[in-house]
C-alpha cells in the first residue's frame, strides 16, 4: 500500500502520515516491546479491530491477560477474545480508531478513543466513544479494562430504537 507522506512546518511527519505508515507496515509482534504504551494500544486497535488481524490477538495478549468490560463476559471462559472481535466487526463497516487523549505511567496507559465506522446496511457513518486502561509488560497487554458506548452502537445499527438511553432513563421499557 502506497502512503502519501506529509510533513509539518518543521519537516516532521504528521500524525496522519505516521499512522498511515504504521497501518501499511506488516505486523511484527517484536516491535511492541520497545514502543511507548500509547503506541502499543493504538497498534492493538489498528491491527486487531481495524485490520481484523485476529491472529494478532494472541501476540498482544498473554494467556493470563485479565480483561474486563462489556465484551469480557462474552470472551470468557468458552469463547476466545478473537471470536468476540470477529462478531463485533461483522456488525460494522470499516473501523478506524483514534486515540484522542492518553496518559501513561511506568506500565499503565489510559486512553479515550473514538471508533469511526458505519452501518453496513445503509453506509450511514457514526462514531463510538470509549475508554481503555491497560497494563503492559514487555510489549504485551497483561490487564485491560475498557468501556465503549455499545448502547449508541446498537442504536445506530437499528438494533435499539433511537434515543433508547433517554427512554430507559425515564423508567419506561423498550418495546
């Protein structure tokens, strides 16, 4: 895939160019050991969620990785996390994940993100916001806690009625 490089006024590659080069590169799990933690998380989303590289799940996670969040109940114990990723990806159009805010400590990263996608039935674009906290050791995610606005996602896919959250907040039941 050819990447059109652009630079800022100082001649540095722009974040968009850096991300495009990262996505175009083939995945090498050895690279994550030396990456900043935010870059590991971005690479996780790019490789697994955006590209759909389900083989990379086992390269980012350890067999002991602790995962919590809305999809974690689906991923344990009988179902592999890759199967959950595949199920969610099958509901959506192409996905692009952008980290909008991030904080790192020695081995923890916390990030707010926006997943841009579309309804595959009619092409209507929409965004899902979320947060992820992860502990990373030697480039591997050993603990991950995430929350995504799946309620909004299911509204945009037509699986929940519009304004379902507002309806539920009134005490009414969805019909």
